[in-house]
C-alpha cells in the first residue's frame, strides 16, 4: 500500500465526519485499539486512511516511498484494515475472527459486531510485531 501523508485533516476530524453512527463507533473503537496497542501517533494518509507510525522503504528496483505500519480506512462497503502484511492462508486467528474477507495485506469487515473483537486485537498486535520483525524500523 502506497499512501501519502496529509496534515490537512486530523484523525479526530476524520472520525467525526463519518456519517453513519454505527460505522463511526466501529471506526472509533478500531482507532482506540490501534492507538492503545501500538503506542504510535495516528496520522491521515490521504482523505480516508488513518495510519499509525511510518515506514520508509526502498525496493531493489530503486522505487522508494513512505507508508504507515498499521492502519484502516472507512470505505463505502466495508472497513479496510491494513494489518495482514504476510497472511497465511490457514491463519488460525482469521479462522476464529468471524465474518470477514481478506485481500492482499488487507482485512475487510462490514462491522465489529460481525467479528470477535478480542481476536481482532490479537491480529493488530501480531501486525505490529510482525512488521518490526520483517523490516528495519526506525521510530
């Protein structure tokens, strides 16, 4: 995921602007989970992605950039969580999570009531740990 950090909107402004009260509540809970577990500051990465910490990368091709380490987006159809950096197709945590879909590095949920929040917290914690184990990170 390549994203561009923006200072135009705060994470709190972003959350307050979510029209659906149930979706807003879910996003506020996810924000709290990620903040508490990571201890990292949150920033907006474009108009709808809330990311925590940052990571500078450079591919062997020479392409380089900066992105967040964990984050989420409020999309029209679902909430997209950027927490599956290297998912295992037989992931035991995903098997216990509840109703979800998985994409390349992304976890998609419609609402928190569809999943086990304690399992989501474990997935977030693993994403924090795994990222640091796989990449040289300088906070």
